């Protein structure tokens, strides 16, 4: 099938590469010309494991462009995967979405086309995009206008395992009020739904995946499914963090508590790691958007609101713990391990490390930091922030009064902690993710603290 993807970021690029890999003809479009130039030259503008290998395999079916006139006329299916960043009110900024819809409308050739909202967009956006598409076609000569149907196909990928999640998803959700649109998307996704494609050697099909459930529903339900899923995951994290606070007071071990409840199949073990809390471009933005949507209908969402409040409190707890341990923060040197919002990505949007660094800088702390992947992006996106980045953890530890593990990169687990402790002014480590081996650190002479 002929597919166009509008927006070639974390979601658009992953979707484009995966659809090209399973045999569709895909044209990825982005208005960021530098990004398109880089992609045409074979350079990937984001860090995502295995993306370069899959892109190379898919390249015969894949094109990149900045021109709507090139991408849209021949496309049968057009995915909108542009950013929907938050505004101060919590409602997402839909400017990029409306620009994309208008440009699609202006360049669509006659024939039936399905326009798919893959961006996370508020409930009602499907109808709105439909009206923008029709508006953009007004005034055209009879018989030259495309016939658009709008569908919602929310994305559930996790950065860091985006390709795995796209090829072997837990489910595919398609919302449309027109049966024809559902049928087109069903055909598009059939190789993934039936798992009939040959798995790449570096992304083997898990033994448990032989067919992927399809949830086909109306537009509004598909739109709400995405927000409800993210809100639920966010509150699962905040729930365990709330229990962590109590566990600390009563002398319980929150990791054991999480294991004890997570083994209950009704609860499940994932998203039950106590610590600094969630970050990234989705949970904060999507919970805020859900609250904003509810308020348009005169509703409050107290559970979602509480989850947000608790998450923000976890960042303050890092500063409180350091203050309690070191007594005075002004003039201290603190090293952060990890800048990316989670391991295996270079994404820094709403990264806890950046928030914590700012809080420490505001208190007069000299901040040093290490990240295996995200340092270059950090300097690009936070150029004015007085944080000294280092080549490795040993260098970061030099003269530090404490280290804080913020992002649980696997390589932080097995470090020469004795050597690191010797470099520090006071060998204190605050484990923000319950990730490190407390006994090993104690043997290396480190004082171990955790955020529970
Ligand atoms: P991103 O910022 O990485 O990419 C968005 C891209 O859209 C950018 O490259 C930008 O240049 C491009 N763009 C903006 N306006 C455009 C236009 N008019 N025409 C063409 N291109 C345009 O964003 P992302 O992380 O890929 O997220 C995209 C959407 O997917 C968001 O709504 C997000 O909430 C949702 N989502 C993201 C994730 C994730 O993990 N990143 C997961 C699920 C859903």
C-alpha cells in the first residue's frame, strides 16, 4: 500500500520504517529540512536501538521528503505523527496537527484516502481534522477533491524498545466512524496482526507472540484509550511511590512490597518501581491533557491530578534527601548519573535529570553529569544550563559530595565502585531507581541512600 507519514520524529520514523519493512511503500515527510537531509544521507536524528539496521533493510521501500506535493498525491493512507506538546493550560498545542491537516487537504489528489491521527490528540480531534481537510479542499474543481476518511490509531510504543513494540505490539487500536477506513487499516496492519512477516534477526519474534489483538472501535473511544492507558500507567507509578513514602516511615522495604503485590496477576509487576518518578514527553503531557479535556465537560479527575502531584513531589524528595545528608547544599558538587528520561533513548523531554539539575543549580550546587548517549542532545537543548558533562562515571565522581543515579542505564550496574568512591569528597550515592546493589556499594565504601 502507498503510505505517507507526516512528522518524522520518534513515532513517525519508527512507524515509517516498520511499515516499509513489512512491505509497504512509505514516504516520510517532515518540515524540518535538516532532519530530512540527515535521513537522506543515512543519518538517524534520534537514538533508538536497532533503528539503523531496520532502516537499511527497509530502505528500498522508504523515501524522505519535505514536500507535501511529493508525499501526498499518491498516498492511500496518511499518518499524522507530528508533535502535540503541552501548553501552560495543560491542553496540547494542536498547531502542528492543524498545519499538517491543512497541507494534506491542499495536496490530496482525487480518490479515497484515509488520514490517520497517530499523534496523541484530544478527544474530538478526529472530527476536527476531518473538518480541516474538507475546508482545505473547498473551491477545488468538481471531481478533483479527494474523499477523506479520518481514523485514530494511537501509538503505544516505548522509546528504547520502539521497534519491538511496533512489530510485536500488545494490541493495535483503530478508531473510525467509517467502515471503509477500518478495512484499509486492517489490510495495512495485517502482516503485524497475523505476524506473517519474517522477523529481523536482531529483533526476534517473542515465543508468546503469534497474533496481535485488534481493537476496532469508534473515533472517540480510540482517542480516549490512549489517554486512559497513559494515565493508568502514570498512576501505577505514583501509587508505588506513595507506598514508598509510607514504607520508609514504617521501616518496610518498598522493593519487596512491589514484588509482593506485583506477583498478583491482577496487578502485575510492571510500572511498580519506586523512585524519582516518570518523565518523558508523554505521561506529563497526556495526563495534563486528560484533565484539561475533562474540565471542558465540567469534570474533575482527582485520581489523575493526585498522580501528577505525587510525581512532581518525588523530584523534591531528591533535594530533601541530599539536604538531610549533606546539611548544606550551597557550594557542594553533585554528580548525576543519567540525563535521558529513561535508558536506551536520547530523549530529554521532561527528563527528571534536567529538572533535578535545575533544582540543584538554583540552590548553588555545582552539577556534573554523565549519560552514555544523551550528552550531545543535552548541550543542544539546554545550552545555558551550568552543568558540566563528563566522559565517564569516574570523571563525574571527581570531587563530588554525592552522586545521584537518575537514569537506570544498565552499564551503571557494574561499575568499579571502589575506584569511584576514592574520587569523591564524600562517597555518598542516592539511588533514584532502586537499581544498584546496595551491599556491593557498601563493600566499596559508599554510603547508600534510596528514594523510596
Ligand atoms: P517528535 O517531536 O519527535 O516528532 C514530531 C515531528 O513532527 C518533528 O520532527 C517535527 O519537525 C514534525 N512536524 C511538526 N509539524 C509538522 C508539519 N506540519 N508537517 C510535517 N512535520 C511536522 O514527536 P514524537 O515523540 O514522535 O511524538 C509525536 C506524537 O506521538 C505526539 O503526539 C506524541 O504524544 C505521540 N506519542 C509519542 C510517543 C513517544 O514515545 N515519543 C509514544 C506514543 C505517542
